[in-house]
């Protein structure tokens, strides 16, 4: 177990460093989009989604890469690419160059994400896989925590260039640790895992993949990309504390960072509970239904106090949703073809994460943020009903 945890921790720490720039961009871009050289709101949606769209064709190639090369090689390439894209955010305030940088980041994230999942499948078992998924999500989420806090707070006080420079230095310092944190795994062992079982397409697998799509669309896509807009819609006047300006970007960064902050403690606990649950599917259904309800409540709030309270509850539920979806996927992958299943899962999550920002910002040009969140909430409620129907029919893997 010690070796399993050490492997997962190593990959998680590197992922945390690599994601700093992307996490900052999610909070800062919707507020300071003109400082990035953008000329229209729709360009925000493009920049926040193009990195996800590029992962659709890239993920299968990354799966092939990991079937032939070591995890260490993939992580090293990912760290170099991630550091370069973070530098581009601060150096090049040009839409086309930023699109290219986001494409490169999409490739880096594919290497990071699939590498993490394959590590969990290899070292985990049915008794601890949920806990390892929670540990992985929680630890790499620290990078999201730092990125969003720095993005939301430091950019309000300093500049985009200053923050990106700090993150680039972190990436440069962290890259050499790939050799220390990621062991060189033999190709033979990985091939044995990849060829374990060939038959993997079942109705249950389809539901798990669809769950990944809904999670990617609503949590990684729509909510992450529009939180700043939601806060700005309700929070009209900035607060000033001493010499610090607490604007919408600061509050959005803080609220986004909460999920990453409690992730290292809460996510492994959620995973352990899921490992021991008598009916994990029922737990998942209740989580999806509750998350949908919170989207509906967030769609029509006029009080900043109620908004912050609802956002805290939402972040808790979204944490459970992500850990549960990832655990279901890795459990299926461990019993079928690991590379094929996790490649399919990461692709479908990325489809959702790409559709989310693009769909939401296109709608924001036509209707308000209220309608966008109402649609998201109703969609999750319908999906929970579909899962419940599936459970009643007692479909099994």
C-alpha cells in the first residue's frame, strides 16, 4: 500500500505544478479578457474550450504512447509543455497565439490525466481504488487551489505578467523532479495490465461514460468557466479591505479554490466511503440529483450571502461527483481493457468539458447566466432519473 500511495502522490504533485497556469486562466480570463488581447466575449469561450476539443483526437494517441513508453517520459513531456504554455499567457496578448498555447496545454493535460488514471489502475485494487482516486484528485487539486487564488487575488493587485512569471518559475523548478517522483515502469508489466480483458462495451460501461460526459460538461466545463460571470452578476460593488480590493475575480477565485483546498482531506474520505458502500450506484444518483438542484438554486440569487453559502454546498457536491465518476471508471477499467476504457473515459469527459464553456458563453450572448444554470440543473436531474431507471432494471457489468 505504501508503494501504491507513493506512486499516486508522485504523479499528483507533478500534475499540481503543471496545472497552475490553466487554473489561473479559468478565473482571470472572464474578467480581464481585454488584457489578454481579446476583442469579443465569444473568444473567451474558444480559449476555455479549444484545449479540451484538441484532446479528443489526442487522447487515443496518448493511450498508444503509454502502451509503448514509460510514464516518466510522458510526465516529462507534459511538464515542459505546461510550463511553455503558462509563459505564453503572460508574454503574448494575442488571440491566435493564445489559441495555439491552449492547444499545446490540451496535449500536456492528456499526458498528465491519462498517466494518473493508469497509475491508479496499475497499483490499486477494489478495496482501495476509490481512496487512491480521491488522493490523486485531492493532491493535484492543490495546483488548482494555488492557481485560482493567485489568479483571482494577485492579478487584482499586480498584473497577469507577474503571476505567469511566478508560475513559470515553479514549472522550471518542478520539471527535474520527474526523475525522482515517477519511477521507470517496465513495458512488460504495463502490457500485461492493458491486455487483461478485451471485452468492455456493456450497458453499464455506457452509463459510466455518459456520467463522465455530464460531469465534464457541468463541473469542469460550464461551472468552472462561468463562475466569475455568476459572481459578477450578483456582486456588483467591490469590497476594499485595508489596501486590498476584493473584486468579483477575487471571490470567484476563492470559491473555486475551496474545492481544491479541502480536496486532499475530503476526496480520499469520499473514495473510502465509496469503496465500502453497499450501493455505490445509488450514492452516485443522489449526488447527481443534489448537484442539479444546486444549479437550479444558483440560477436565481440576488444576495451575495446566499450565493456564497450555496456555492460552498455546490463545491462539496461537485467534489463527491468527480470522485464517484472517476472511481466508477477506474473500477470498470480494472475489470476490462484498462487503456481502452480510460482513453474512452478521458475523451468523453473532455467532450463535456469542451462543450460546457462553448455552450455557456454562446448562450450568455443570447440570454442571461440565470438560464444557463437553470438548463444545467434540469439536465442533471433528468440524468439522475435515467440512472435510477437503469438501476431498477438491474443492469450489471
